[in-house]
């Protein structure tokens, strides 16, 4: 779906019904197997300030423009910046008695955790959170879309049977590996490993991996190196492989998954309300609509986390993926991870 088509579709999908809250709750209860459409939401009216973490090459901006076009009485101001920096700004503003934002849309759940831990997030109604898949329902923030950690591999160099299903066994393989230790998603992955496996086991894993892994600036670079055959496999979020294959269908790279460990962590972008009232909550509802979720799945290859929206093409269903059970806001505990990476000599 092209940007213009998406904006036009969302802007002209039909006239809004001015639905009361009870009607919204009824619709959400009925939408167990199907996401709510923008046609079922009330118009957004008034002034709203959004802090937006950078993400997905302008696709989030397309969503915001479509929401503006759909809601001409919405006065939406957007402050953009790195997600972690905006989270720290929100905390600093709160300490100074200032409320600069009504809504925070972050590309990483760790930043969401910083803000919720500071007690700044407003509770969300159950009819809103109930639209999400059961493992992604939180009382004070809503995941928007997800990304899963994967092992992209070159089938010319290695067979699927040679790839361990336990991420902790990867250093014991004889495979050439690519990774991007300075990349934020890699650091969230290591944070998850530290929380799941313990610091001692994580340090040991990193030291052994350091002996065989080649570093790249980012995870797209990791996937491209796998496709070129520079390394046998890599550590990367799923969408880099799917995006590469969308532009190059014959690319020599496939996806492998570990089981129930940090190697198949499903992280998420997320959104929370900072001010009271219906406007911030109803804005969040738009991000969970079938139209927005489908757009981000088809264009960004992100995982829709609302029930009833199809996964990106090329990604197996959740029934075939075994992510670990983890409260994603715990990924905010990043400082010990950075210290650990520096002590091991990886950063």
C-alpha cells in the first residue's frame, strides 16, 4: 500500500459516528477476533501534543498525517526525537512540574518502562487493552506493533538443522556470526537475556560469542552480510530480512527462530497517555485500528498486536513462534546491560 493510498483510505473510509464510551466498550468486546475500524471511532477534537520516538523511515509520520486528514478539528503538535531521550525529557519535565506531552509513542518498550516506572502514565480502559493479543495487555500502556528477534541465515552456507534452537548454545556452534552490539534492539535482547538467564551466564555467552562474531553498524548491515555470504547467520529483528526480500525476492537469506528464550524475544513499540481525558485515549484507539495495524504490517513489516490483523508476509504465525514470557517494561533496566557490554569489551 502506497503512502497516498493509505492516507486517502483512512481519510475517506466513512463518516465518523460520535459514539459514547459505552458504545466503544461494546464494540471492543465484540472485536475479539477482528480489529476495530476507524469507522467505529469518534472524531478527535481539540489540542493534543505527542512526543514521537523516531521510527520506521517516515511510516509513523504517514499514520499521523492520515489521522490529521481524518480529523480536521484535531490540533496535533508533534515533538520528535530519539525514544530514550524523549522518555528522559518526560521524566525531567515531571520533576519540574511541567507537562509537555499528552501522549508518548515510543519505538521501544524499554523507554515506555522508564515512563511507567516514574508513575507518569494514565490507566487505560480495559476495552482498549482487551483488543490486544493476551500476552501484550498492560494496564497503563498499549503496545502498537512488535518485532521478533531472529537468526537470519544463508541457506547456501548452512542448513536449518545446523542452527541451535537455544540461543545460549549458539557460541558452541562452528558458524560464522554477524551482530550489531551498538544497536538498541541488540541491547534490549541482551537485557532480556540478563533477566532470563542471569548476569553470569550472559557474560559467559558474550565472551564466547565475541570470539566468532563480526560486528556491523546496524542490523540491516547484518542481514545484508548474511545474504552476501560474509557470515553464515546473524542476530537481527525480523523485519530487516523481510524488507530485503521484498525488494530482492531471490535474496539468499531465510529466518530461523530459537525457542522460549531471549533469542526470539518479541519487543514492541508502544504508546501511553500522560494527561487525563478522552482525547489521549481515543487517539491511542486510532493506532490500534485495523487500517493502521494493517498498514504498518504491510509497509514496515512490523507485527500487528491487535487481534484479527494478518501478520506480515513471510513471517510464521504466532503458533509457530515461542517467545519468552516477559513483561516488556522490564527492558528499561538498560544501564547494567551497557556496563556489562563495556566490561566484556564489546562496546
